[in-house]
């Protein structure tokens, strides 16, 4: 657990540290988060932790139930609805990226694939999760559609959380291959096939999360 640097904004530091811990799977879905315990771990008073909890609740990563604060435990319906939104929005994003993506963004995707291959060889689940998110973010930003980017930002944190905490390691080799295929299709400017593969890719992500919930 990182310690707080006093001169900086305490509640924002607490927010970022706790959020990172949740997204990296250090706290399990439905795990109780105790304000006093967290404050002690971070070396600060309870006030900034309380504010950090409130911000994380707004992000959808923490929930308040019967006076207790817990890590978000998504229901099956939550997962399905979020991935339905993701599929619609990200297929639109890649269809726009086909014509709008820059040479620099294509280089970013190429570098991402290189780093992903290294992380896959080392079986680094947390790093693969970050690189997966980065790959999709590059394509989303390459759409050059500000409204679309903002809409996806609303569900981005929950998608990242579900991916990291609920998708088992056997999913990663498949997504690496699909990312490489999506990259080639962007190079070829093959919009129809890119949309098709993106749909398959996102549906596999949904299947991975649902498999975890139902296990």
C-alpha cells in the first residue's frame, strides 16, 4: 500500500490509490471497505478517505448498503447492459477510425502490440489488462468524435474493473490475436471486417465476465 504525500491534495491521492487497488484486483467484489482501516493504511485522517469513497461511489466502484461501503459487485444484468453499450459504441468508434486514424496513432497501436506480446510471454495479467484498455482507448480517440469519446468514458472505469477482476488468464491469448487482426484491418482500411471482428472481440469479453460470475 502506498503512503500519502502530505503537501498534495489528500482526498485525491486517496482516491487514486484506492481506485488503482480496486482496478488491479487488490480488493474483491463485495469486499467491505472500512474507512478507519483505510485511513490508517494511508497514514491520513478519515475525512479525506470518506471523500475518496464518495468519489469512487460516483465512479460506480464502491456501493453503500445498510451503512456499509463495499466494492461494486456487478449483477449479470449490469454486465450485459454495459457490454451492450460498449459493443454499439466501440463498433462505431472503429468504423470512424478507419478513415480518421493518424499515422502516429497507428504507431501507438503497433507499439502496444509489441508490449502486449512481451506481457503475454511473462503471463502478466495486470499489465495485459492495462494494455488491453490502452489499445481500445487509442482506437476510440482515433474516431475523432468528441461526443462518442465522452459517452464511452462514462462506462470506461467499469469495463476496466470487470476485465481485471473477472476475466481469467486463459482469455488473454485470444484477445492478443484479435488485437493483431484489428490492427491489420485498420492498416488495410477494411471497415466492414474491422467492425465484425470488434463485435466478436467484445462478445468474448462479455462471455469471460459472465463465466466468472456464474462459476
